C-alpha cells in the first residue's frame, strides 16, 4: 500500500504555480467584491498572499483537497491585512474569497 501512496502523492507546487494560483484567487475575489481595487494594491496583496502560502507550504500541501480548511486558514491569516490594505470590510472580503475559492 505504501507504494500506491508514493506513486499518487502530488509534488509540492512551484513558486510560479503558487503565484499564479494566488493571483487568480485574488482576481476572482475582487470581481465578487464588485469594487475597483487599484492594480498596485492588488499586487501588494498578491505578494503578501504568496509569502504566507510559501511560509505555510507543508500544511497547505497536506490540506490541498480540503477547501474549507484552506479558506478558514485564509480568513485567519490573511484576510485582515488585505482588508486593511484595500480598505474594505473584512467580512465582505472573506465572503467574496469563499465564493471565489469554493470553501
């Protein structure tokens, strides 16, 4: 059974794939907020998000199939800073992210 688990274990994502995924998730979140967020602020939020994901990569990789846990992690770890950066209501931001992310 161990061979089966190793064979189907997904490799850790690359920094490029992390950056693309974070950018896509924030893009979808901004669309659901129905607000204009200036591009430099979106870039800052993306960099913050990427840094946090890379910092918690092992936990995120272990929970990659649990969207609810990942969305909860985002709410706890990132949403407050992005809400302050974008000057938006944190609760609305968290709901927009969950709608976009599927958690």
